[in-house]
C-alpha cells in the first residue's frame, strides 16, 4: 500500500467515525436506549413515558431504560440531553414548561429550538387545582376569598418553577389580586405527598399526577386551567366557567433527542413513535391521564415550540410573572 493510499484509508476511517449516520448504520445496535425524565418517578411524565417506552421497545427491538433527572422544573433533564451525543441512544420526554415557559423566565443553558431534535408529540391538556377534601376551600371562589383574606395561610405548590402549574397560578394571582407564595417541588408526585400530608393548602397539579388521588377521594378538584373541561374530570369546572372568561393554560408532552439526530436514526424512531401513538392502548392511556392526543410531525412540533415560546412570552409579560 502506497503512502497516498494509506492516507486515503485513514481519512475514510476518520470520516466514518465522525459521521453519526455512518457510525450508526445498524441503529439500534445491541445497546439500551436511555429515556431521560425531568421529574421524579410516579409523576405525570413517568406515567406517560413508561407504557410508551414499552411499545417503542417492542417496535424497534431494543430495550429502553428510564433515567430520572428531576429538578429546576424539568430543566436539568433538558440540560443533560442537550450535552449528549446525537447517537439515538438518549431520548427525552419533555413538556411545555421547561421547553417554552422557563426560557422566558430566566436564562437557560439550552436553546429549545437549536439544541434538540423534535421526534413526536404525545398530548396536551390543562392542570387541575386540588385541595384536601377537608379544606375550607369548597371551590375556586371560596379559595380565592380565603387566600385574599389570609395570604400567609394559602401558599400553593407545583411540580417546579417554570411549569404550566406555576404559570397558571401566577396568571390567576394577577387577575384576582392574590399574593400567595409559590412552593415548588421536584415533580408532581412529591408535591401531592406534601399536599396530602397537610404541608401545603392547594396544589396546581398535572391531571396525570392527580387523577388516581381524585378518583380515590384523597383530594378534590377545584378547577382545571384549560379552556375546556378535561375528559377525565367531567365534573370539575374550568377557571373560565368559574368567573374568569378566556383563562386557558395548558401543558403538552413530547419526545425529543439531542440536536443533529442522523436521518437513519430518525427513520427508525419517527415511524415507531407514530405507530405507538396510534395504538388504542396508548390513546386510552393519554386520555385517561387527562390529555388529548396530539399528533404532529417533527417539523410541526418544531413550529409549535417556536409558536409557544412567543405566546408564553406575552402571557408572562402581561401577568408580570417572575421566578421566585
């Protein structure tokens, strides 16, 4: 082999190593995929992610391992994924809180439009305001009256700073004049534990986290923040019905990967997620958790993230929302 031939061979090998598509021609190889969740186990994200991950695993023939990175309203998980190589072996179930709200509240180490590859949407829906069955707040009206009378006794909990629960509560504070304090937790599950333990009087919770406790009568729903009533909670009124016309604050969940996922990886993942999202069991799961299925292409998902960033920026400015 001549020197020139050797140089060409080494150059070709270097290109193969540095080009994700070439290195991942056999994706998915015999290597588990990790699915990063930005909240604690047992919350809404986890309850959606696990069954979907099981479906995807069967479709593509590779195991998917859950990895929990709670904290900062889901932002820590996005930071982790943004720094991960785009090899298709790290995926993330994110939501509109850290993806479209938090970047409008404070500087983040990630850019929601540039640092991720949209793969598939899951569903969207509102949050629910819940209290203990013994709470003197019988409905939203009495909750607001009591909170305005004694603000020190009426703090509110959420799954974290910058989520839809946080923002919807701040919106409600702005339109009612309440001055209650925000108590953020590292996920919906620990927040519900604190509520049921009597440590916080009300919680702005995802429907997925609260649904089982609502069904069991351990908590009661005062109102939902979406413009329409939730299918899973037909007897719980909306804030719009409760005296605040047009009030609408919803959350969505969707799967992303690091920026630059190769075409051959996307050609495996996108059809797999599309198939999973149309599965009757998954559709029932999404609706049971209180959300409406949301089927978008990766390009449409990118456009929605961009649109929501602008929408929440306007809401945050109008409601004068700040990070605690």
